[in-house]
């Protein structure tokens, strides 16, 4: 579980996106697009669920991309090449449903682009014709655009500040794309919950099958704690064992947003403590 490579692939004054490659031949050999791992940096640290962005069976490496947000991801980001993780479990979750859907629209926002990337690769390898819409806050935080573009027929870029691509939100570009051509057989979307909700609302109008990969807060990752539960219609599912991919048109996004904020006050308190 040694870190064999580390790069900063996105950075501005308020954020940093880190890519690490971890030596784990067993996980690299079993990984399928859409699955994730749970990392513990040290014996005392919390368990962090992170999607696998890529794997290499020959080198035994799995690639993990994350944004430093709270204490645990910043601690992970502080590890240097050559350091080892305390624990790494996976691959967890169900693989993405990959088949030849024909025409596919893929939407990735922010660090969610790292989760979109392996799905794009797998869909392309299965003969899908892919259009990608990728968005970030600013150019320096837009990741993997060239890698994803290599698998797509069309790629649209948007940033909040207009430093690359079209200025505006990712849903603005999606709206224009669907107005011109809505004959997609699948929309696959990963990003902030608010963005995924808006995408689901837009694709529902056109009756396009839409999948979202949900990043609900997890503690255990194996279905034992119930922390990552999400409501789909009148059913309750667990992101870790039933997902992370779900039918976007069934997800109760309002409830998901409320659950995502349940540790917000504690996170603010922890930040104050570590600033002292």
C-alpha cells in the first residue's frame, strides 16, 4: 500500500487536487469502472471513500484522485511518495453498468471528473459514441480533459469564470446540447449533488435514461453502518453496497443534501481547533 507516485493536478489559492498511485496488485487486478476504495491514512484517522480513477495490472498500481477539503483529505495529501497507507480496502461498490448504449452523454463536474474518467474509457471500449460535458470553477481546477477527450466524439468545456471553454455553469452547456440533439440513450453524471439534481431534472424532460454516482457520507463502506443510505422513491438503498450508481430520476436529492450537511458544524469546530 505504498504511494509510488504523487502529483498535484489542480490548484488555485483555495483548493488543491491531488493524484496518487498506490501499489495494490490485488485491487488493481479486480477493479472495474465505477468502484471505489476506503483509505485510512493512519490508525487514528477516519475512513475515506474515494473512487478509483484508473488501474494498471502490469505495475499493480491504482490511481486515486481527490480534492483536499477536510482534515483527513489534507492529511492524505500531505503524504509523500514512498510513504505507506495504514489501510486500503476495495474494490468496493458495484461496477458501473457498461455495455454498448450507442450514443452516450457524459457529464462531469469538479473532482467528479475523476470518477467519470474510468466510465468513459469502459464505455468507449464497448463501442459507445460519447459526448462529454466537463466543468470546473476555473481552468487550473479542470482535470483530465485531454484524457477524456481522447475517448469522445465531442467534448464541451465550461468554467465558472470563463478561463477556459464557455463561461457559466455546466448545466447551461447541457441545456444547449440537449436542445440541439437529445437522442442520447444514456446520460452518466458525476459531480456536486446540486449539479446532479439539476442534470436529472433536465434529462427527465427528454426521458433519457440517466445514472448518477452518489458520494454519500460513508463510515463503514460494507453496508453495516447505514450512514450512506439514500432514498429512491419509497425505497431506501445504501450507496456502498447498492450503488454508488443509481437511477437519477428516482433519487431524493433534497434528502441527500440534508444528510450531506449533518456533520457540518462538527467540521467547522475541527477547523477552528486545528487553526489554534
